[in-house]
């Protein structure tokens, strides 16, 4: 049976802090700042940040990389008793990956009104027709996750305006 | 501007044949038989088959692996003038990956009524709210792609019945 991990508010705050730290690492590398961690038995077993530009791989989103790292660590494609923390609402691809990996709990930060697949555009993790559903917890330190993105894009626009890029 | 590749019926037949061959390779490895190829300028630049069980990676679907291989080859996350051929309707994750990689044309074989993200359950590649849409061509040698899957699962059920697995 799939277990829904239960966390205290302090634990949730801490796990999202580590995801926010991952997002900041992405920004340092010139990537859109999004970070993710996967937790099992109250321990972080995988952490990752968006790596699309560095790798030039379309699928190199924070969530997907964290899922693959957790699969490697556990030698299992099933992540049934884990939770995913991510600073931005998962896109359609990442929502699908969460389903495929059977992750039962997702905590995310900022909403993604343009591409969000778990609440904003689609509620893919709550579809009874699919063979897996997940609890979705929204707006976990969302202002911080959102501010990282807003500042990043503001800086990019300014650099373009100044002709630096 | 994104170009929609145009193919003759012979080309479509051939590219799907290569995808079907990939699906058969998956079956030889004991994987659910699904294969995919990516075509650019009438040339196959990536081919892959489902590798979930061998790798124990939830994301190791044929389409995702083919997309990543094409990204590597082209050193670009953008696959704007390519087409994807796959023996089964893409799932939600793979539909999202097609969007993220900006693939403009998708040709698939059998329908996936339980998990299909491009026609059956969702029409994710035709959503005007998203920043990318793709042409979807259905039932390309679908009977063959479907038969591979049916025979595979029939064999699995028989093995289980005989206590071999």
C-alpha cells in the first residue's frame, strides 16, 4: 500500500528551504531558478536543480532529475513512500513523471499559471482515470520560490536591454 | 519559425517500422515493447525503446530517451524541425516532454485508452494555453504496435499462471 508521508510544519519548511537552495544554485549557473528534493523516511534522498541550458536537454527539469537520482539510489523506479518538494508548480512533463514514479505527496512553492500541470492548467495528479494519484500541497514558501524567478527574469530583461546578451 | 516536416506515406511507413523494430528490442529485454524514433531532414537522428525495468528509472520511456538522445546529438534542447514516431500513444510525461522539446509533429501507433496524453485522456499537444502545440497523427501501423503489447502482456499473464514469475 502506498503511504502518504506526514511531516511537521518545521519539516516542510526545512525541505522546501533545501529546494530553494537548489534553485539558487541553478541561478548561479544561469539557469531558470527551480529546485527540487525528494524525501523518504524523513531524509532527503535526492536533490536537483534545473539544468536545461547547461545540458541542452529539454527534460532536465529539477523534478525529473531528482526523480531519476532517487530511482538510482533506491534501485527502483517506484518511489511509493516518498515526497517531492519543488519551488515551482510542476509542468505537465514533471506531473507525468510524478505519476510514473508513483510519488504519493507533492509540495510546491509558486504557482505556474502558464504551464502548471498540477493545479493551474491541469490537475493531473488528481485524475481518477489514471493508475496513480498524489496529494498536492500548494504555496509552500511560494513567495520565496516566485521571487527567485521574478528576479531572474527581471535581470535577464535588463541584460537584454543593455545589450549584454 | 517552427517547420512541420512533411513525409510521404512510404516514409511514414518506414519510420514507424524502425520504431516497431525498437519495440521488439524492448521485448527481447523483457521490457514493455514500445519504441520511438526522431527524424530530422528525413533522417533518423535518434531511436530508443522502453528501458524502465532494466534501468529501474521511472522516466525511461522510449520517447523520453529518444528526445534526450536527439538533444545530445544536436547539442540543443530545441527539436523544432523534427518529428517523433512512437508505437504507442505518448503518456502524460512524454506529451509534456514533446512540448518542452518543441517537437512539431508526432506520429503514433496504438491508442492508450488508460494513459494516453495526446488523444485518449488528454489532448495535451493541442492546448492553446501552452507555449507549444504539435500536429498529432494517429493510428500509424497501430494494429502492429498494439499487437506487440497484447502479445507481451498475454505472455506475462501465462508465465504468472504457470508460476514462472
